[in-house]
């Protein structure tokens, strides 16, 4: 269905969430499955259908409601954690964080790796508050900014998915490895409404 992984050097998870527009008081811990439940529900569905939530727990329901997770499904949910001196953000269906790469690079570097449901992938890279490059791995003619080879030393040779090749590049070059279990765990999370909702 698509995903976005964003990395920001030198930020904490909550700082990353605040940098993309979250209010500290609206940050709620959620697992990946809870985020999916919230994103994929219909507004008319009863909250008892949410597997992770005790719908009779009025305080929990009120907190999710005031934070924008309920009653309408948000456009995207950004979950954030940290690994090896980097904050990371995970989005299952959206790419909100990708538009903030320059801002997220204020303390060093930032990357956003996005793949949509049709398999299109895009990588954005920022350095010290500036957007450096945006490219689709394997299609250098679609680059905006500095070529990936020049900016990062990354060349996709066309074997396998471009986003996977770039994630392997980050692991090899920067030592960034995000264990699968951590992507499933409860992480500080923020809901963002559809643009028309404010």
C-alpha cells in the first residue's frame, strides 16, 4: 500500500514529530497495527471495531479524539523512533514527512524514502537546512537537484527495487538498520487530518 521512511540526524522522535507539525500534547504511543486500524476504518464504524482500543476506556477515547485520531480517520499517521543518533519517522500510507526534508536536516542530514502503492519510489535528501536532491532510483533523468551519485555516492544499477537498493545503501554507508520488530512496536505518533479538515 506504500510507505515512507524519513531519517533526521540529531533530532529526537518528538522533535521530528513537532518539526512536521505535531503538537506535543497530541502525541500518542501507537503500534503499527493500531495505526493501520485507525487509518483504514470508516468514520461510521463503531470504535469497538478497533482491536487495540478498549472502547469503554473514556480517557483513552478522549485522548485519541482530541489528538485527531478519531472520529474521522486521519489522512496520515506519523510514528517516530530513534536509531544510531537519528530520529526516524514511519508512514504507512502517506508522505507528509517527505515535504519537510530540508527543515528536518537543520542539524545535519535528512532522508525520505517513499514508495507508493503502484511501486513508484522517490528519495529526498537534505543537508543543513537545504534540499539537495530528489530522485527516483534508477531513473537519473527524473532528478531534481544534484545527481544522487554526486550528492551521496549512490548509483542504482537496476537490480531490484530502487527504494530497497537505497535502504541497503544507507545501511552500508551510515550503519542505519531499523529492526522489523521496532517498526511494529508502540512509538510516539501523531495524526494529521486531510487538508480540507485543517
